[in-house]
C-alpha cells in the first residue's frame, strides 16, 4: 500500500461522513434559535458529504482501494474517525457546560427575583400594618377626643340637674299635696 498524503486524505471519507451527520444533528437543534448558524451547519454537512464522495472517488481512480473493498475502513480512516469522535465529544461536553452554566444563571436570577418579590411583599405588608396602626390610633384618638368633648359639656348639666333635683324634692316635701282640681 502507498502511504502518501493522497492515500491518507482519501481514507478520511468516513470521518467526513461522521462530521456531516453531526452537522445535520446540529442543524435540527439550532434551527429554532439561530437560523443562520443552522443554515451554515446544513451547508457544511452538504459540503462534507460531497467532499467524502469525491475523496472516495479519487481513492478509486488512483487505485488506493478497489470497489470490492469499498466499505472497508483503513487504518488512516480509523485514525480520522477517532479524531473526529474525540472532537465531537469535546464540543458536546463544552456545549453541555455552557447549557449548565446558563441554567444555573437562570436559576440564580429566578431566586433573586423571588427574594426581591418577597422583600417587596414584606415591605408592603409592613407599610400596610404601619398605616393601619396609624389609622387605628388616629381613629382612637379622634373617638376619645369626641367622647371627651361630649363628656365635658354634659357634666355641668348633669351636676346642675342633680343639684336641682334635691331642691325640688325638698320643696315637694315641704308643700302639702293638693288634690286635683275638679
């Protein structure tokens, strides 16, 4: 076998097909959020498929491999597949970490928002209670003032009528009862 650069390059078709599959999967994942990147992924996958077919064809034309061993993956092809798989695993891990960090930030933002809402509710409740207590004290002092104001003028009248009542009783005792007029 010839281990030239052309041979190694022609054996990379399986790795290109794996990359094309990964890019198609990325297209379906990103098509709702980032349409431009999704379209770039789809175009990249089409280019990888076309390049893989061209490299297989070039390998057949240059007689690096025959049609009967079309599906046989050679050692440089396995190395390319392993490198591509390692790259995809690394990129998937980084995407998972970014997703996890974003989710943690969202949870922290939700917690902060909930804490802020609880503080607002507590402040509203405290203000309500303070206003209610102030209103009650104002109402109680106004009621007490009204009662005190109502009690002061009534007190001299009660005293006068109390003093007058015994005098009336004494004069009634002193005067004989008169029969009613016919």
